C-alpha cells in the first residue's frame, strides 16, 4: 500500500478502508510521535495496540 503513496502520512487517508486484522506495537525507542499514534488509533479503531517494550534494533 505504501509504495503507491507519497508518504506514511498520506497513507492515513486509506486506513478506514483496512479490513484485515491489525496489531501495532510501539517501543520506547520508536520513531513515531505519541500524537501520530493517537491519530492512527482513531483511524484504526478495530486495531490492537501494544504500547509495551518493543525492541526494534
């Protein structure tokens, strides 16, 4: 999906179309901002969110 869009922010307009189960995790060293995560949570209300430790490198 992201290859056809100019940015990750642009992808948000497509989030309401997502029908597949979604599980997202964010770690202490994650590059995303809390404000962006909140927007994503609103756009993906059926998604499972895991704010726990998530080592990404």
